[in-house]
C-alpha cells in the first residue's frame, strides 16, 4: 500500500501524527458533507426512503469491516458515551458484583461504570498498568485477566489503550468472561478502521465506536454493535424512528409501543442526519476499499525504523507484539516533557501527551518525511 496523502487536504508544512486525537477528513468525505448541505436546502426532494437508505448501507459496510453476518445489529449513535449508556441502562448490578476496567481508560468508558457501581454499591475494579516497564503489556493483560472472577458482571475495555497503544487480549478476556457469565463491552474507537477486528471470533456483547478517529468520519456520529444480550432492552431515548413500522409516515400517529426488533431499538433519534450520515458512509467505503489489514501493515512498515531510532535514545516504547502500530506511546521523563513539547512545536509535529507518554498515531496519509521530523524532534532533546 502506498501513502494516501493525496486523498486528504493536509499541509506539507506539518507532520500530523495525531489521528488518535481526530482524523483529518478525506476529500470525498468533505464533498459528501457539502452535497448533504445542498440536499437539505431542498427538503421537497427528501423522501421517506432517504431517512433509511444510507443507514442501511452503513450497517452493511460496517458489518463487512468487522466480519459480522448480522448487519441489523449495527446502529448509528452520536457518541461513544451514548452507545455505552444504552448498555449500562440495561444491566442489573448487585452490590456483591464487580465491573473490571483497565486503568486510565478513556473517561467515556469509565464514568458510566462508576455511576452504575455507585448506584448498586458494587465494586469497580480499575486495573492499573504495572509500575515496571519490563513486559508491561504482558503483565497488564495478566492482571486484568486475574481480576475477572465469579462476581464479575462486566468487563469493559478497549482493543488498544487510548493513551499508549497497549494491545489487550480480547479473545482471552472473552473466554474468561464467558466462564463466569460476564458481559464483554468493547470501546473500539481507537482501533476499528486501523486494526482488524472480528466479531465472530471475539464475540463481544457490545462494540462501541465513535467515527471521528480511525473510521475517518465526521464528529458527532458513530456506530455500535449490540449482541443478543440486549435484544429485549430499553433504549435511553424514546424516538419515533426506532418503533415498528416507522417507515410508514402516513400512520406515525398510530402509536406503536413495540420497538424495532433487536439492536435497532438503540439507534439515536434523527440518525438520518442528511449531512453527517453521507459523510460517514463515504469514509467507511474508503476504509473497506483499503482494508484494515493493509492499513495496519502500512503503519507497521512506516514506524519500524523510527521506533528503533527513538529506542536507541534510551526511551521506552512497548514491544511491537504488545502494542498497535497505528497508536503507540513513548515514555518521557517528567523533566523532559516541556523541552520535547517545544521541539515538536518548532518542527511542527502534531502528537498528543497522555500522562508521561507521547502518543504517536500515524495513518495512511503519513510518510517517511513525517516520521523523520518526529525522530529529529527527539534527537534535539535526548
């Protein structure tokens, strides 16, 4: 796979290595948004079919992307927190039960579990990363797996840690959670699109993804998969479009108490958004055309030599088999954080700082020149 920079409106003056913060828009996604605005100018041309057509295609493409043979389990959501709220709204938790999460997880995948545990008087097990950097990822996975016990109700985790790229062993966690009857809830926001994910193999009870990072979509839209455990649940909002026979506009006031079947009840109201939905559709089409495996391999090749150079400066980066290639952290001594920030600013390198880690997150629009500017910034400080 070659560099895809020409498909984005990125300035050559800056090395944008910050997709985990927010992806740039593809040119075709931007154009889809403009077309959507033009479409909304003429509401007389918006038919009832337009409320459903694009979302059905999105379900199909995302199912293909995640190897799921049930597209009706995919629903549009406005944010990861919305998607997780639908999960927590349908879990009965007792005070002798616990929920297992990774330490320093993204807040949207912590606050809902905090509230649920507080309300029930249950225990939220936050499994912190090991203090030692030796075999850090391996030990972290082992600690999380060891925390799953007979009283575990939920394991809520991501595929890769949002701050440093640590890979979590979802297949092992699925096996352990099934043995004790616990749910596996996955936040795929920092992985889906850049890392292969197989729903049939991992069998999550829910997979929640915001679209504005590795799915290359716009802000304020995302997608969620809800498994059979939630087929009879109650959504967090009551909207017309999630009811049975909502396609029949002439009879909407023949109120129907029945939700659409299975996961479709959880879709956000106004999910037919005539601007964001076409944009999201275009981004998914491009990702499926490239293929997550090719994106992952491109990132692996791109970072291979730069990672070695940075490690040779005495800095810690997790071993490649314990982290992702599209998102990785570089551990920085506290006294060097301000100097490296200045070096990045001087060299126009865009990354993120998460705790003591510099988070680097390249994608297919990055090239060797971007990585050289990153390495040179470190060499100016270390």
